[in-house]
C-alpha cells in the first residue's frame, strides 16, 4: 500500500485524490490519508503530491504510518475531488515535526 505521511499536514494540496483509480483518500481537518486495504498499490498518486507526502510502505520509516492511515481512514469522510490547498500550505511545506505540533 501507499500511505500519506506527515508533510501533508497543514498543506493538503489534494492533487492526489484526482488520480486515484479506487478513490481511497479520506479527509481530515489538515491532512488526508489513504485506506491501506482499499489502495491497489498502483503508485500514480505518489508523483502528483507537491509536498512529496505519499510514500510506499516498503520505504523505511513508513511503518507507523500504515496504522495511522488505517485508523483515520475509518474515521474521516471520503474525498474524490480536488479543492484549494490550505492557506498556509506553502509556509508549512517541509516543516519538521508536523505530526507532533500541527496534527489536529
Ligand atoms: Fe490510489 Fe494508487 Fe495512490 Fe493507492 S497508490 S492511493 S490506489 S492512486
Ligand atoms: Fe496531501 Fe499531497 Fe494529497 S499534500 S492532500 S498527500 S497531494
């Protein structure tokens, strides 16, 4: 599966949702997640993310993100249409420690 990781937080560009063939993105206040059981591993969303926040779960460091994506995809609504990024997206792109400080 692919997972959304912390650089999505406070950015939420949403380019990813437009290309997913199985519509498996879910939307929280300030980030999206992928439902790991619905993702078919096609990989087309990865290069679409301007914040480089989408990673394959085979990549080191993504272990904790699989459970995170699963948990929140079951709580949040599905999103299939692109919308404007968050107003602070550019300022927050690449900021360290967003999960600890800015996830809500
Ligand atoms: Fe959707 Fe493919 Fe991205 Fe999985 S890898 S979330 S199926 S676009
Ligand atoms: Fe987030 Fe990137 Fe999608 S910032 S909303 S994963 S395009």
